[in-house]
């Protein structure tokens, strides 16, 4: 039997998202928080997890966790839906508001899962190129469909111009998704716009701030939108471990917030020191927890970092606006320093 012939054409032509599996002592590739939780917090989580009755299903509404998240964001619980990472929430949005006659609209380059999820569901996509400063050009976007905007944008790291965002969103007639996965590092948000825009959805996540292993994504929208999203949410999509562990951390968020401040401080240091190397490196401004750079030969530098230094960064190089680009997650101070020494040496050799 030819299994390939049984696969939907939209899925057959897809290239799956590939997370880096290379093992290196220093990981600066996945936009994770490099700081572990302190031992007292880990012990508190372990005690809470040990009490979970695994023979029972999780709380189907994740009520405690949802209340803590709503409090942290400053909204009502009826405005919040949770997903197994933001990826699942993107899928839920497109299930509820998409379709074969609805276009998924997004700029490129951006988070690749927008296109992968939309195409897998049989939706047409409209990919609009960013300008040479990695900003959006509102007049180039259609005005209907489901609009997906990463803000700050991954992998470029910048927040699109707020004026251009507002211009684009004001004329868009469909659902507008502002993916604020990196909000904690930019502190820029469209959340106040919810009061005046019923079609606006904000996405956030716990993954970037230190809880990537729990896979908890957050959707914030008007209650009318959340009610539609809940219709397509799979039951028990937030497991018991994730609910309990995340609730323990968010009950006392000071540790996480202190780590976020350290990451922002190190990002600025990393950015300015990269700019000062002057060894064939172009460094782009970042509002996220990573920095995008362009070098003369990304493949050679990427491999040199792995084999010579045990440092893993993300190689984004492909023909087009990301040619010879590398994305560097902000690490701890010693890791950032080691990376800077290594990248300086490797780029001087090109």
C-alpha cells in the first residue's frame, strides 16, 4: 500500500518543524531562560507534584493556574484560554476562525509554525515580505483572513513599528493575532487595545521565561472570542504536572521576574559587544531574549562554534533575507562572554 497516496496533499508537501537535536555543553539556540529555578522553588514544586493523584484526570479548566495567569496579566479569567504551548493555541485559533476559504496572513520571515499549522489545515497562506529593516509594510497586506503578527518578531528579534502595526490592524477585517511570546523582554503590548477591538487576540507563553518544559501557552481575548476557542480545545489539554508546577512558580513570581531582568541586561551587553567586534558581523537590534547576527559564512561559523567551543546557536541561513544569519539566545554572563570570544576568533578567520 502506498501510504503517501493516502496523505492529504497539504500535509504531503509540508516540511516539519525541526528542533535542534545537537547536544552541546552550552545551549544558545532555543530562546530558553538559561537560569535554573532556585533549589527551594524546585523542592516546593517536587513536594506539590508528589501529591498529584495520577489515576485522575487533570482539572479540565486549569482553574488555579488560569486565575494566577489572569492576575499576572491583569485581565479577568473569562478572557483567558490555555494551550499546550502557544503552538496549540495557534492551531485552535485557526480551527475556530480559519477554513479552506480563509487566508492565514503573516509577514516573512517570522515564526515558521504559523505557516506549518495553516497549511496542514488546508488554509491558503499569504506571506508578506518584511522591508530591509525587518519591519512590516501595511499597504502590502490583504485586509481579510486571520492575521498573525509576532511582536517582537521571531527570528529577527525586533518589534515592528507600533504605528505601522496600528495602521495594519485598524484596516484588517478578520481575526488579528498579536503573538507576544517575548513580551516579558520587550514590555510592549497591544493588551489595552482589547477594550476597543473584539477581533483581537493576544498570545503569551511561560516557555521563554523559564518554564519551557511545562508547555503552557496563554491566549487573552474578549470573552466572546474565548468562548469560541473553548469549543475546539481538546479536553484536559493542560496536564496535572504542568498545572501544579506552573502554579507553584507563579504563586511567588519574584524569582522569574528577577531572572527576566538579568536576561534583558545581558541582552543589551551582548548586543553592544557584538556591534563592537567589527569583524564582519552585522548585529540587529532586539526586543527579545535573543540577538540576530549576519556573518560571511553562517554554516562555517555555526559548525566552528559547535566543534571548537561546544556552543550551539541557531543557524537560520537560507536564500533570502536570512542568508548567513545566526540567532543567539541570551545566556548567562560566562556563556555570553565565551560566545563573544569564539565568534570574534571565527569571523576573523573567514
